[in-house]
C-alpha cells in the first residue's frame, strides 16, 4: 500500500509540473506566432467600458 500512495503522489506532482511548464511556454511562444502582436484579453484595470450612443456609461 505504501508504494501505491508513493506512485500516486509522483503522478500528481508530475502533472502539476507539466501544467506549469505549459503555462510558461505559452506566454513565451505567443508573441512568436502572432508576429509580435498579442491583443489584450481583458481591459486595463480601472478602465470603464464606453459605448457610443448607448447612454449606458456617461462621463
């Protein structure tokens, strides 16, 4: 039983390690395959959406 739990722990820690590598590689490779331009996914912190003519947000 001791070896089974050790094996499960090794598998789970390896999965976390692989996801960490994938995340860092994605951040590194995005500018290479998009010609150096990556559009922002989220608006800047503190900015308010403004729609012309809708009257929803007025300044």
